[in-house]
């Protein structure tokens, strides 16, 4: 039986993904997104070698993806993965042409991130914790809202990080791309962390280094955090609350209070201020509501 020769394009893609892991230090979730995009590139390319692809091929691929109903943002992520591959191929394998250069994904309406109102955030976090696992949950949720952490950043925290934040009132976070940033930790979050640290020794497995642990004593998983927050929020009458919403709420509320976009950018760990500027739209929505409630020419006349 004749064996099919291995596809040399697959070996190049695996080498590139290894580069993203070891040199760029991208997270596993980000690398999975790159992998999906690059596998789609091979599928759409058929038997055409990577070095033979030209801009008209890429335009046709983008049109096919759009015709399948993929959103502009999804296609843009794929194009980003393809461009990254070709930049790497140019540096390490002598490729001279990037067929993706100048090609853009179809525009899609930009959805604003959902955030809690300040009153909803208070209702969520002022709820009393019953038992050690709810005290753990409250510490996690206070920390999300206090410091604008990503979910991956929170679950990766170690016990030493918790002890350090109690001493200094701030937390040094290892964020995307292996970049560190220091974020302040508010008084109520510090009190919740202190309460959880009183429970942790009885629940953590021996030698476990994680700050937050699950029912089996090992580092808590992102899925458990999502589920616990969803359950906690529903008890307070709030639906569809997820960890990233607390990060959005932190950014929106700090911006509403301070107006300091650069400070919010630094605390969120955004590489570009354009990423942070989406919160100015949330801030405007807040101001618009205040205007509607307070301005005499905006109020509806009484009947």
C-alpha cells in the first residue's frame, strides 16, 4: 500500500507555532486560535505550496470565508495569523513575498464590551459569603473588579502573590506576551484576600502553590471560576455576568471617575491605547444617561 508523503507545509506551520510558544510566549488559548487560522489557510489553499500563494488567492479565500457567514473580526484574526506566518517564513526560510500584504477583512460593526453599572457592581460584591468556598469566590471577584485582571492572570496567581499584595497593596501581574505590570489592589479586595487566606490552608493540597484552589485542593480552573461567578451573580439577580465583564466594569468605572485614559491603558496591560479607547464609548454612554436624567431640555414633559 502506497503511503502518502507528509505535507511539508504542515511542518512549517508546526515550527511557527513552536516559535510562538517558546519565543513569543503566547498563551495556549492564543496559540490555538493561530492554529485554527493556519489550518484553514491550508484547507483553502488546496495543494498550492505556501510560496506559490499570491494576493488574488488570499482575496478569494477571504471571500469564501465571508460567504460562509464568518464575521469580519473572525476573518481579521485569521489574516493576522497568516501574516505572522509569512513574516516568520521571510525571516527564517527565505520567502520573498507576503501574499497577505494589504488585504483586509470585511468590516464588521464594533460591539462595545458589556459592563456592569456601578450600582450593579456593588450589588454583586456586597453580598455576604457563606463558607470557605464562597469566601474564595468573593476574593476572586473582588480582585477582578479591583484590579482589572484577565481570567488567565487570576488563575495563575500563586500564594506568594497573595502574601505580597497584602504587604504592598499592589499586585505584579504576568500578562499577555510575558509582559509584567503592577496594578493597585483596593481595600475591600485586600480584606477579601485576607479572609480567604485564613481558609486556604485547610483546603489546599500539600505543596500546592496556587493562590486560589478548587474542591480537590489543586489550582482552580478557568471553567470553575466562570461557573462560580455565574452562580454568584444569579443569586444577586444579575444574569450573563462573566469574568471579562468585571474587567470591563473596572476599566469603565475608573475612566468615568478619573478621565485618565493612559492610566487605564497601563492598568489593563493594553499594548496600544486604541484598544483602551473603546471604554471612552462606554463613558459617553454613562454621560448620556446622566444628561437624559438631569438636563431640563432632555426630560420628557409631565402629562
